[in-house]
C-alpha cells in the first residue's frame, strides 16, 4: 500500500523517525538509529540481516509483540525457516523489493486462522549497517 495509506499511527511515527535520520537523500545507517528514541515501539520492531548469494533474510531481532502474536520468536532464524511457506515467500518478496528499491514499503496483511482472521500493517525500512554493505 502507499505509505500515506497506513492506518496505524505508530507506523507513521516510526516512518517519521526513519525519515529524520535520512540525511541528504541517503539511507540512514544502523549507527544513525537509536532504539532509545522509539522505546514505545520496540516490541513491534524486527531487525533483519540481508544475506547475499542467495538473497536471504535472517532475523537479528524479532520484536516481542510480533513474536507473541505469531506464537514463536524468529530471532536467529531465516525467513525460509517459517513453516507456512506461502508466508515465507510473501515476506521474502516484500523484503527483496525493499532491498532492490532502497526505499520503504508498507503492506496490509490479512490472515486467516480457522474461522477467525485479522488484518495488520507492516512497514519495512531499509537501514544498511554501512554505506558499503548495501547491495
């Protein structure tokens, strides 16, 4: 979804923070981000390492709110370890686009669990470790 169509105001706050760290049109680097400046959102934040050849994503940190919602903590695991392969494929595709375009992306995700379902939004923000490590 377009960034301006996000409904979750917390995601807008995180996006504003990320943009404030994007100096002179460059992506903010990991060293530019201070988690103490957005403590209110830490349980909603996942950090992923980007591995090359083949392109893979590994959870450096799975936010506690997200881990609880999903029923397991993915910290240390690659996305391809997710048991529900359609979800793993969806995540890989979304994150690959963020890496390729070097731009934030927002998604509205609808899930179904038995007869119940839920909808949530995801904001993905590129943040390389260093200026030379981004593909």
